[in-house]
């Protein structure tokens, strides 16, 4: 194991840096219980007897949770509605230690919520609530002003797009430009739509299916995925694309044609990846600071919920 790939040093770099996360936040609600079959012949619906419930922040909030769990000093910017879900997100975010939270309120916005109803370890129903409208002009300007001010004191920016409206209408591109001007690295957690709005980002993360959808190219194997990622890099002037899953692991495709697949060859790479144990965007942030970015291509275990 080289000193640069030592997992302790890798995590130490994250803890000594500041990461700005901007994007769509979602309130995730889970109800767990037992499913009862209809009793009467004319009853068509089953009934879930709820035994316990849980709430947490998802979307860009998941990125923040991962960063906080790994000890990073993280700053968070998002927009919610003036509703109960928005206030619950504010309460939950306040519990994340080592974080700086900037939650803007747009009165006509419905805060995105996703409810899952689970019985016997199986999801029986999912119900979502949102209106995914673009930011109003005043909220948009407030968010961009915050981003431009804060990015000057952060080494990396995660743009976490989940299609809820916070990053549409040119907002993502403006954040990337602000990061470039400040010398920060921009990581995009892409959420569908035309990826040209992420033009100039240092690293974009996507699943193989998402990559195939936005490029219109086949993604059946690593060679095809590398070609599709290369086309996306050329079109959007990206520094690299991290694709997962790609076969048995992830695939990192860099500007200029570098392609790295798991498992990586060097001793200690798998150990370092296991130490990360976070979602794709957070692994990408770490990878940008690593002398050998092939560490990104080794898939870590999932973090506990």
C-alpha cells in the first residue's frame, strides 16, 4: 500500500477539507408493519397495520449525511416549501453535527416527500408528493448569491440533482461556473434531463442506465459504457464520468481516454474504498483529492441506513 492510498490518510484529507453541497432535498418517510388481507369479499384493498415509522432527509440530504458520517465539514444549500415537510427537514438537518445549513423557503413550493410502506421486508406501496417547479427569481438569486459566497471557502462542491426544480433553469451551470472561478472542484450527482446543464464539471456520476438514456448509446458492457461516457465528456466538457454499476463494479472514464475498472490493481485500493463506505457523490469528492483516482473504481460496501 502506498502512502497516498492509505485509507486513514484518504479520510484525513476529507476531514481537513470543506465540502459545499447544493441540490434537491427530499423528506423520506417509511412506515413498517404487517399486511392484512381483505376480510370481506367486496373489499379490494389490503391494510397495513403500522408498527413503527421513520423519517430522514434524502436526495441531496443523503449526500450531506454521508459527508457528516465521514467527518467532513459540510455546508448545505437547498430550498423547501412553507409546509410541515419543509419544517421537518429543517429539524432533521439541525441534528447533523459539523454542518452549516442554509435552507431557503419558497412559499409556493411543495416540499418533496417520498413515503414507503413496507411489510415483511417488502415495499408494498410508494407515495410521492412534489410539484418540482423552478425556483422563483428572488429565491434563485438568493441561492446563487449564497453559493458564490460560500464556494470561496470550500475545496469541492457537490451538485445533487434529483429533478425537483432547485437546479433547473441554469442554476447548476451557474454553480459550476462559480466553483471554477473559486478554484473548487465540482462533482455532479446527475438526476436526468439534458446533461449539458452540467457543462464544465470536474466529475459526473451516473448509473449505466442513466448514461445510456442521456447519450442514446448502448451500455451493455464496459467497452460500450466507456464509449458512451467518452461521448458525454466530449459533449459537456467534463473532466471525468464515474459509472455504476458497470459489470461487477464501477467504471471511471477520464477526459483524454483514461478508463479504470474495478478491481484496481494496487494493494490497499480495496481497503481504501471500503473505508469510504459512502454513496457515489461522496466517493467522487474523495477521488478528486486522491493522487490515484482509480480508487474511485472500486465499489465500497453500502453505508447503513
